C-alpha cells in the first residue's frame, strides 16, 4: 500500500476508480460495458455496507447488489456538481455517461451514515486491452478533527484469479486529507462548515502489459467518514485500448507519423543510438529509413512508466476477396479473403449492406442474404499497428427461388401502361419472350409469367401476375365557398390520391384561401392516375356597425337611451347595453336602472350578415351623479333611501350629524324617524372622469 498523502498514489487511485466506472468503450468487445455503454451494470458486481467508529451498532458485512445512490450512472451531460460550486461537470466533455460511486449527505438522510460501497469488474488481459485510458474527478469532504483513517476515502485494489492482491502500483488507499496536494481546489458549500477538496477531470493511462494472459479483478471502494457527517465520492469514465505505438507510413507517404498511446503525462522518443528525437505524443519523421527502430518512454500522472518501440516499415494493405454461391436454394454465399499486407497484422470488417448489423469481422465469412440477386459488399481492411487501411467494394450474387418475383402495379390507368419489374435473379425470361428485368404492359392486360435465372444456371419457380385496367377512384374537394373579409377559407382534397397539386402551386392536401377566385386541385393516386376538382370561392364583405346614441351620459332621472345603426338588408343587430341586458334590432330604446357604483356603461353592437360575417363596434355612456331635493322614506320602496353608494353625511339645522356612511340615509336618527323638514348634506364621490368631487346642499324630507 502506498502512502495516502503522496500525490502520485492519490491520482492513480482516482484513475483506477474511474477505469471501472465509465461507459465509453462501446466499440471494445474485449472490455464490454467497462464504461457502462449499455446504460446499466452488466458485467459489474456491486457491494454496500456500513462502518462507523462512533456507532458500532450500525456496522454490517458487505451485501452484494447495486444500490440506489451508492452506485449511480450519470446521464445528464449538462449537469454540474453543487458541492463544487457548480464548477465540476458530472459528465466530462465528449462523453455520454459517467459513473458516481457514493453520494453527498442529503437533508433526508438518517444519521449516522457511515456508508461504504464498492464495484468489481473482472477481465482477461491481452494485447487488445492492456492500455486503460481513464478520466476521474474526486469530491472529498474534509474534517480537520478526524484522524486519517476516520476520513472519507477511496481504495482501489487489483486481485489475481485466486483472489490474492496483486502487489502493484495500481493498489491505492487515499483519504480526504490527501486532497491537500497540488491540483485540488477547495470549496465550502452553502450551509456547511466543512470544506470540500475536489479535483477536476484528469486523464491518465494505465499499463497492464505485465498481466497479459491473466484474469484480474479491479475493485474500487469509496466511503463516508467513520463518524457521522462527512462524505466522499467520485465521477469516472474509462476506455480500454491495445498497448502499442500507432504508425502512419502508408504507400505514397513521404513522412512516417508515430503516435504513442493516449493518457500519459510525458513522452520521450529516442532512436536506436539513444538520441532524443521528440518529447510529445506524436513523432513525425521525414523519409525515415525502413528498419530503423524508435523507442517511446511514457510516464503517467501516477508515476508508472512504460517503454514501447516501433520499427519503421511501410505498410501497404491490399483488400481482395472472391465469393461463390453455396447452392441454388439457400441464398448463402461463401467469401474467401485474399487480402495481403507488407507488415503488421490485418483485421477485417465486412459490410453486407442490408442493415446496421449485417456485418462480420471473420476472415472468411459465410453470409445468408435476405434477398436474392445481386448485392453490394464492402471489405474494410485495417492494418495495425498502422493506421493504413484499404476498402474494396464488389457486387456478389446469391440465389433462392422463393425470393425471385415480380414487382409492379397490377392495374393501369385507362389509355396508359404499367411497368412490371422482376427481382432476385441475374437475368429473366418473360411470357412475352422479353429477357430484360422489366416490361411495360397495357391494354388489353391479362396474365403474365416470369422465370429467373442465376449466372450459374440456377432456375426459379414461375412467378405470375394478372394486370388489368385501373378501376374508378375517388377525389373529393371540400371547403367553404365563401369567407368573410379579413378571414379565410380552408380547401381540403381527400380520397384515394397520394399527392396533390393546386393551381396555386401548393402540393399539400389542404390550402388556405384569402382571396376570391377559382381553385383547382389535381390528385394523383398510387398508380399515377390523375383527376381534378374545381371550386369558386368568394370573399364576403363585413356589415356596417356605425351607430349613434341619443345621449353621452345618463343619471337616475335621465335614464332612457336610444341607439340607431346604419341598417342593412339581411343583417341582424344585437346590442349589449353594458348593464347585463341586451336589445335587438337596428334601432333600440333602453331603460337603465342607474347605480352610483358605476362610472359608465359600454354599449357593444354586433352585426351579423346572412353569410355569418360578423363585425362589432363599441361606445361608452357616462354616468352622472343625480341628487334629488326631496325624498319620501315612507316604506313604499319608492324614493325611501337618499343617495346610496356614495360617501354621505346628513346634518340638521343645528349641525348635528344625523347620518354618516355609504348605504344611504333612510330618514332616521338613532333608529327614530325624523320629522318632515329640510336637512343638509355633504357628499364625496368619484366622477366618471375618475376625479374626486364634493357636493353640498339640502334635501327636503316628506312623509
């Protein structure tokens, strides 16, 4: 075990945790779902348990299984971690997923926590997966009053096939106090007194060449502190690759480009004499001598080192293959790979062009096509460790009698023809003695047959088709033949047509018409037959809504209003008088039960023509305050209340206030009727112009 406070060990610890977490190696079958590219935990084994030095009663043994919040796949590529002040992306740029091991403490968590969790991934190491490209980001809450072994931590361990620890620099144990090293940032989340030490996404590479042929298990573990309230977790992504120097020195190249594996912090290139010739990941050599050897010494951020070498050679892969049908019935084709290369190895990808999955990586595949006849096939040749490649496209033949047939319409439009096309064979024989792959058929129609032949002498069953004249079909045109000015009419074609063309140039089933005129639609059915329909559309004018009123104001005494419109033939008039009541007709008279609570009435006239064209107009009638000089509170419900719904004060001749309020005076004082006499008032109110007004005067009470 390495010292927890050494930065080398801390960083490598994090990248190995990453290696088991991230779904980015979707194209590497030798490390399937290492990066959770399947969106789940296939090939992973998870464990959870609890351990606390403060509360030993909660301690448990590891329990197998994937647990919510203990093992979490991150899917939101736009999300940021709140405990870093939204500075750390949960998924690094360029990736679709990452994995989080552990979680922060939330308000709903039960204390004490003491959660510990791990994930295990087992793989056989070979040359195809000996390089691990790893990204990691760590979030560790720091507690200054904890001993190191009480702090939140990460631990990573490699095991051999017997379950014994492999003593290698890949084994690490790191605590939150290790975050006090270069490369870490500090942030104290809102409401917390414990700072978070966090490291942004870091890329490293791990060399597993020494374990080729072995089955290893990578276990990574994260834990809260062994007290109660501090957390530690990490985000990770990973990818496994072959461990070799990539070469680009193909036929026709004047420069050789050597590229070291990704993920290392430093690169040092030397020639066979030990001379340094480069210090970056890529070394470019102009017209190098074939046979010359170059060495690349690479060091990761974790301190691990590996040296690879490459011998200069010009790679010239050449794709070639032959094929033959296995028989006349199965539709299977055997492919024989004839590809060659001057150096390196060859890998193959066959594309049979039928679907995304109709491919093969075998050298000499056998493939059963879904259809009979001629097929385009591609062989894509790769030549590792170089990036040189070659592709060959050829047409191959397969044959299966049930897959040979005739395509085409069995009907034709009157006076026209239909085309019958044969498929699934190399050449054809028709009942009309044609040998082409298609024939044209018209009146009088009838029954036709066809036989398909392969280039090797295979013969299909006889295919038949009966052709006749197209029956009548439907094209309909619906739509309102008129519309009101400022509006529109929607015309819709329907029936058996599959496409439409209007005389406006539109090619949709419906159009919106905003002008008068004639409109024609031509429909074409599935056989190509055409029909046309016509409609005349007229724009209708709107009715006039001009009107006059007999007065611009009303009050409680002058409360009758007349309205007159410019009457038109075949037009209906409806009046909304603004008081909840309506009137009908071109000319109206209306009585208002005037309320002092209102300032005005809105008169709204709606005119509707025989074509249902509608227009409206509005005017306002103001309400004036009317103050009578006599009122008779005798209980007959007529003039019993003086000036309701205004701020009113009433005085007698001696200045005594008899009433104050807004309900109106009923002629009493302290519930005793007042004698008939003259009384004085003060009224405050808001007029129809929204201005505050004061009125003074006298009122005669009569009983």
